[in-house]
C-alpha cells in the first residue's frame, strides 16, 4: 500500500478490530450454543439446490420471507404465483411467453443474490434451476457470472453429473464451469458406476481420477463427491481391512484431481451421533482431502433402520437441530475452504435463520481492512510527507 506507513496500518487495524470485537460480543449473546463461533468470515457459502422452488415458482418462502424486492408480475406473467405464463393475465401477455417467464426467473434470482449478500454469504455452490443457462449457452453463462459478481458472490463449486469418461458432455461441463469461474466440479453422488460392489467402487475411483485430471488440465480445478449415509454404510475388505466405500474412494483417488465434500449431517447420521465428533474425526484423519463441507442440521440423527441403513435424520434450520458443530468447525479451521449451507426441503425463512446462526462471531469474525491515502500527499512507505501527516481512508471490507 503505497504511502501507507507501518504505524498508520497498525493504528487502523487496531481501531477496526475494536469495533468488530464489540459487534461480535453483542451477536454472540443470541446464538445457539452448538454453532460455536460459526463460519469464518468470507467462507460462508450456500447450495443453490435449496432455492430451486423459489426461483422457479416464487413459492417455498416460509412464514417470514425476508425477500421482499421481487415485483409480483413481469411482462404480464404473475411471477409469484404461476409456473407457466397465464394467457388470461391482466394486462394481456405480449411477446414470447418463454422470454416473459425467464424474466420472472431472473428477477427472483437477483433478489435471492441480494439476500445472500446481505446475510454475509460470499460464495454459492451451483445447481441447475429454472432459468439456469445450458452448458453450451456462452452468453447466458457470462450473464450468470456477471450477476454473481454484481452481488459479490463466487462460484465455489457446482453439483452436476460426473461422466465416466472425458466425453463431449464432460468437456462441455468443464468449459461452462470455466466461464462461470467455478473452483471445482462436484456431484451429489460419487458418479458412475457407483459403490454398490467393490469392483464398481474401484472403477468409480479410477473414473474420478480421469475426469478430474482433465478438469485440472483445463484450468478449472479438481472434481469432488458428496456423501449421504450410504457411502458409510456400504463396506468392503480393502487391502485386508474392512473399510467404508467413502474411505476407499478417499484412499484410491489422486489428491491432485479429486477431493471430498463432507455433508456433516449425513456423516453424523451414518455414525449415529449428534456430537459432531465423527465428522471432525474424518477431517482430522484426511486433513488434505476434505475441502468443502455441507453444513446441515436436523433431528432423528441417532436412529437406525438396519445395520446397512442408518439414514433416519430429518434436516431443519441450522442451529435448531441436534448437531453440535463446535468440534466440526474446530477441525475444519484453516483446512476447509468452503462451508456450504444446505437444507433439504428448507424455505427462504429457514435459510434466513440458518445464516443468522452461522454468521462468524468471536474467533470466526475476521477483519479485512483496506487503507489508502485519501489525498495526493502520498509518499512511499517509510518516506516523509509534508508536515509528517496526511489523511488516510480506512474501510472494513470484512465482517
């Protein structure tokens, strides 16, 4: 920072941190204990799967919808009530119905992005929704990225289909991700052929390496996979040891090309525990392989249908369920890059609650200060300015 002396930087930082500490203390008083200090500033993200119903139909808002900036109609389409254009709308619809409906989608998407920005979300995990551009729609992809940047959002990753080979569909997906600026390409499962047999599990690991290598070489980033409970319930003998399919995939893939996105709720459900320790143990055991988390809460975690089916949990707003996130956040610190909030079946009202509960406070409230000379009297650091003083502008661009 040219013209910004070391003393000035120090004073500015101390002043900024003092304000942040006061704010964090006030916020901490109303937070659920089990979320601890929450998600570190700048690492809060969300999975777009949560908002498909809202973007597509204007529904799924919940009882206290915080998004109030969407117009009820757009070019004659009742945006908040109709999935399809209404030919009897007043005023009558004029023009291409598909174009009119696309305008509704975009209006809701932009309102959602504004809401996310307000709640301190800085990244999203992409997922196809109404109005989402096709992978070959270059102009549509560019427009989507521009909208992200307008609201200070970054595409941390994307859930889609993992191909078994580097075919044209995979090349299209990688090219689209590059336009969107995505860090990595993921899936809601482990890809083909799956983990239903030991042989298939080994083949799936090999396929992930293949498509991940291509993605990295194209300048996008690795591929990643997302767990439910089944990948932990399914176990095979591997090198003389009984391991879960999840563990086999971790150990049989190349860390240059593949990493894991750990859904901590399903991980806890699979291990019949609400303490958060099971997920923390996985992060500690594989500290360089888990780069993303799905932060999800719920109830019914300790139930078990059978020895091979542990999935009994039901997601609810984060901070209102059974999971203790403190061990998870402690293990993830300085290891996990993105914390994606997710709530299967959740509403916008639920998301508002979750983001409030997950907002970084205390040790997770990180200051990001930008300081620069406010006038033309700047000199090189360590130099002398006229009268030894000059005005400095300091802005807190963090939390």
